[in-house]
């Protein structure tokens, strides 16, 4: 009797997993078929959403390093 319940429980578990995978596959396939370009753009943006923030912080860092390097060059010219 216990083995029957275990087998039924395992089958229900397997069916739940297979069903969830099928639903996710159908969602992904439907999204990609509606507009492939839009889907790929959306996917790319979702994978790397903060590119602009990184670029802005890197630009600010470059400016500050150039300011510091400019100050050092001016000081070395004054000492000569």
C-alpha cells in the first residue's frame, strides 16, 4: 500500500515538473514568435540593464584621473 502511494506521489511530482517546463517553453516560444527583433532587444536589455550607469561612472573616473595627471604635469613643469 505504501509503495503504491509513493509511486503515485512520484508520478504527480514528475507531471508537475514536466507541466511547468511545458508552460515555460510555450511562453518563451510565443514571445519569440511575436516579434523576434523586439524579443532579442528586450532580452539584451534585461541581461545588462545598467550599462549607462557604468559608462557614466567610468567617464567621471577618466575625467578625474586626467585632472590629477594634468595637475602633476603642471607641478613638474614649475619645478624645472
